[in-house]
C-alpha cells in the first residue's frame, strides 16, 4: 500500500507548487523510496492540448502521447517516476468518465451527484495510478488555489482519501505565501492563516506548511504561524527564492522536510544521497567555466511558461558543457519587421521551437536564413524544423513560394504537408501524431555523433510532415535527411551538410532532457555554439 502526500496551494497562484512537489519527489527518491506524482487540474478541458499558450503555457507530452500539464515536466526532470496519461487528472476527464457511465446505465436508479460520484471518480483516478506498481509514495498536487470554486471537488476527494488511508498513511502539505511588507519591515502571516482556515472549513488540516518568502522567516514568526495554523513548529518550512529551481530539493533538505515527511508517514529511515545532484547539477550551475548566448526565436517569448522545457533543456545542455547559457528571447514578429541581424548578430546559437499557425512564420524563416548564411549553430524543433525546410526550399532550391500546407493550403511547393492519415481528421482533441516513435539515424551525421547510437525514440506532437516528394531536390543542394521513422519513411531529422551545426528535428527532444541527464542534441548544440564563442 503506498502512502499519499497531497499538495495544495494557498494565498496566490504561481508559488511553485509543481517544483515543490517535484522536489519532494526527488528528496524521497534520494532516500531510496519509489515515488510517483499526479497533477489534478480543476479546469473542464479534458486535457490542455486544445488550449493556447497564453492560457496554459507549454503543453507537456509524455511517452504514451498524453498532452499534459507542464508540471509533469518538472516531475520528470526532477525524478525517475514513470509518468503517462493517468498522471494528469482534470475535471474534464472526471466528468467525461462519470457521464459516460451514467449513459451506460452504471448508476441506474440513482441521482448522479458531485458527492459521492464525482469525488469517487477522482479518488479512483488517484488510486489507479498506484495499483499494482509498488510505489512507496504517491504525491498528488492539486492545481489552483485553496478557495477556488472549481477546485472544491478535488479538495473534498483528498479529504476523504486522507481519512480512508488513515493516520501515518496520508499527509497534507500546503504551499503558501508569507509576504514581506516593506513599509512595515515585517513579514506577514495573516494570508497563510486565512488559507489554512479555508482548508480547515473543508475538513483538511495541513500537516506541513511550505512558506514561500523573499525574506528569512525568523523563529518567532515560525512559532506564530505554527500556533495559529495548528501545526508543530518543525512543520513550518521556509522556502526562500533561489537562483535555480534545481536548488529547491537541497533547500528543503536543509529545512529537514524529508525527515519530517518520513516521520509523519512512518517510513523507514534511510540515509539520503544528494551527492550527484549537488556535484553534477548544482555545482555546475553555480560555478560554470564558460558562458554562451543563445537566441530562442518564437512568438510566445513574453510568456514565462510557453517554452518551459526548451529553456530547461538549454540549461541542461549548458550543464553538460560546464557553461552558463544566457537565453535571449527574440520575438519572431520583430525579426519579420526589422530583419534578423539586429537581434541575432551577437548570439552564438539560434533555436526555433515548436508552434502552430502562420503568425510569426516569416520572421522565423528570416532567422533560419541568417543562421544558415552566417554559419551560426542552428537547432530547429518541430515547427522549427518545418520553417528550416521552407527556408531551404525557397532560398537554396529556388522554390520561391514553398510553404507548409498548414499556412497556405494551395501552395505551389508544399514542402511540408499533412500526412495522409491526418487528412480526414476533424476532431481537434488528442488527434495529432503524439508520443514516442522510433527513429533510425544515418551514419556520419551530426545527430548520430550526438546520440552515439543509431536507434533512438523521441516524443512527438504535430500533424504536418516533411514532404518526401522534395527530398531529392533538397538532398542535391545539401540538405540531408539524417533520421527517419522507418515504418512510414517519415523524415525525423534534417541536417545541412555545409554548415558547422545545423540540425532540426520533427520531434520534441526537450521533453526528455534532465539536469543530471542532458539530452544529447541539446548537449551537442551548446557544444557547437561554444566553439563559436
Ligand atoms: N504546427 C506544426 C504541426 O502541426 C508543428 C507542431 C509543433 O511544433 N509542435 O505539424
């Protein structure tokens, strides 16, 4: 039987609950425990796949092709937990299932209600993840903030689970804000008291409070929080702002959070091992030998979360090369208006991430051209690969108005086009080419020397493909298809032969990169960019 840790958030959103949950997972793994993590999202979408980045930030894709919340990205980067479609539960999924059962007649004779039917469905979704898997601990993060109307069924479900699982088998952690008020030169505990009050109204007494604060929380303040919120002094954990998210597990460990959790859950004490994390990850983040400036050219660069995994994977590529990566976020529309030189002349590498829709494309094409002609290392991902192909077709192969049929249906040169299979697809949710597919790499390519093997498999999220009709023309001019999905002969990676490092892939390598296991393509890209520095 696994133990459960429920993580909720108080006062405001964006307190880093996801990173807190991932860090707890990391700490427990470092003590030899087997963990998994679940994210519950109270919105009514079945998954975030149909939301735009302004609404949701990045959509994270798992091996099994689920389109999930970006917190699952944090979980996978920090821990070894195997995650898939069941690790993200949404209100949409829960209602979908309950309503389907009702139509089938599973509840015949009954009125179907939030309590117990919706809450039972939530509890089953949580317990299903652990069934038959030997996890020691299941960490369940509830999205949103305590007090949100839409979060109530989830809170009621974890209240019931806490009681059903019993003492020492389930605990509640509230991540809360302890603000510093400048004019009073004081930190304030009242917002936390209110959030805990709200939780207790529902019937949940938090066991631990993780207190986000920009200032040190003195012992007296901790005691006050403990007294008013009905927890022990040792259960008030200070979480100061840190430079790198990868410091959080160590900070929690210094606050003895892992020991406390193990005590509350009656888990056998095992010594912890954060040595590798400290020496391989933190040491290099804090004291890098070199630095390098990389441009990310996208259309959502003002949003913190839209390219989350890309930014993290670049940092990992830096760790692998003992270098600090300075990320220059460049708006592709600005390049479209003012030309690429203004924004890219000082950078040592250019990355174009994934995306959808025509806006921003012409600016990205200009960015590709600049990187190709100036021989700046270039890394294209998904839409980034597609724009690289369009640019090469237009400016090297002379196919002047080459385009993707996503942007121009009747283009004369559809160098990127819809897969036959996708042509009849009308439903938008969950119908892209999603999840893990194998790819075979050609010998004597940059990709092969990065991966150091021929068979790889990577995660996908797209509908459009490189059009093999143009392969011959392009290969003649020096564009090489370096990786192929053998079963359907789909181009997965392209490279330019006469360029120091120009690699673009149809898949999303950023989803499989970890700070202690940087992705080979990101490692090679940063390595190539450093050579230019
Ligand atoms: N819009 C492109 C497609 O659907 C690229 C998708 C992406 O970059 N994730 O194929």
